[in-house]
């Protein structure tokens, strides 16, 4: 356990950050899964809709500092490539 005032504050901050990061990580996985499930079901409409949500959310995560810009772009790009494999 922390013995100094500053160490106690750092411990509180770590708990807050962990909670926030858990939310973003889970959201990220669920959004990605929605696209992959839609592609697996061969549903282009749902896949495009989910991809739109992914793009918006991932780039908002960049603004919040959870993801780096290149990481978000790479992940969205790979998902877009996957969606584009579906026939119209």
C-alpha cells in the first residue's frame, strides 16, 4: 500500500485509468467483432454500417489518446478490406 500522499494519488489515478481503458478495450473488441460477424454472415449492409461505426469510434479514441492515429487507421483499413471482399 502507498505510504506517501503522492503515491496514494498515483494509486487512485491508476485505478481510474484502468477502468477507463477497460471500457475502451471492450468497446474496441465489440465494434471489431460486429464487422467480422456481419462479414461471416455475408451481410454487406450490416458490415458497412458496422464499419462506419468502427471508423467513427476508433478515430474518437485517437482524440481521447487511447489509440495512436496509425493504429486506428491500420485497423479500420484491414476491416474495410475484409468488408470489400463481400460480393454486392
